[in-house]
């Protein structure tokens, strides 16, 4: 009796389990079909669209659970690379779209703050760069890296007295002096230029001599100036000179300072071939020249 009951009970149970298993198979088949249809509609719907394109990345939601880790690794790598190239201290903020696009060199935004670095042999106390475009693509696997998309960056850079004087010692600045000396000959010849920044004004010290009857020691003409930006160029304004120089035309002094061009020349040394900088503002803060503007990069 007990045996019959057990067989009957477990027979029912086994049939019930088989019934559940059959239902589960049907459910899984439908679920699998649903998943396939989902990818056909969503994933394969973009089969003809580049999943690394700006349109796809910007207009779709993405699985981004690994993004914070990848972004942290990218920030660390950028800081390490910058320190290797320029020294200094850096803070980097980096955001991307997807893990695969970040690996390819595509990012949403980049913000770099640097202090006490040296670039192109020019010491810079402060640099700030922030991407303004929300799709940026750099093929970093090539040497040199290739910019694959049009990009715009905002920048701020501080130039110290040391920054300017280091730039003015660059051998390429001799071409500027040669151009001026071709104009001023035979009245005088400029032999060197240096700057000092005092009380938030730039003092330009121009050493000169007389080519026809040279003095035993070079003379120094000192002028001070503020600067303003016009059409992307930095021009001298509010020129002041010592009364000991007599009745010297301030207009001519301004022209001379603009030809000496200490700020634009320094910025030209910092400019790269990959991008074009447009200077928008210049001011002197804490005895440092702060210049800001935008950098435009044309994609390949």
C-alpha cells in the first residue's frame, strides 16, 4: 500500500516537474526570440551606422557601468604623460561615452589644470584647457597622434616675467629684431629686449646702440605698457615713458613695442601645428600676464 502510494505520489510529482520544465522551455524560447528581436531592432538597426560616430554616441543611451573606472585610468594616463613631457602638477577631468569608444580615443569632455610646467623650454606658472566640443576623437595609436574630428578648446595661460624673458632669448626672436633694425638703421640698432612686471604693468627694456658712432656700452630705453586684444592680436596701450627721454612720440613707442611683440611672440612659441589659437583677452593679475582664448583643431 505504501509502495503504491509512493509510486503514485512521485509519478504525479515527476509529471508536474516535466510540465514545469516544458513551460520553462517555452518561456526561454520566447525570451530568446525576444532578445534576438531586440538586437535586430536596436543593435543591428545600427549595422549601417558607425557606432563610434558622433551621431550614434551623442543620441543614444549607453551601458556605462565601467565608465568611471575607465575614465579614472584615462585621467591617470594623461597626468603621467603630461608630467613626463612638461613636469609640473596637473589635475585632469575626463569623461567618455562608452568603454569601446574611449579605447579608440573618443571622449566627451576633457579639462586640464596645470601649474609650474615647462613647455617649448618656456616656464609657465599656470595653464587651463577645457574642451568645448562634446565629441572629440584623437587617434592616439599613431605617431604623432592624429586628430580625427574638429575640436574646440578654451584656454587660459599665465605668463610670468621669467616666461617672457625666456621666450625673448629664443634664437628665432633675432628675426624680429633684424626686421626692426632694417627699418631703424642708421639711427639706432636694437641689441636685445627684456621685460619686467611691476605693479601689474609690463616694463619693456630695449637695449640699443648707434651703428655709425657706437657707444662703449649699450643704452637702455624703458617703456611701460598695458595690452589689449584686437582681432586676435595683442597690442600695446596706455604707453608710458620716463620724462628723461624728452619729447618722444608715444605713437612711435607704441609702434616699436608692437613690433617687438613680446606677448604675441611668446604665444607663437607655445602654439602647435595641430591647432590654431585665437587670443580673446589679456590682463595682468598678480604680476602675471593672463591670456585666454580658444584653440581650434581641424580633424583629419
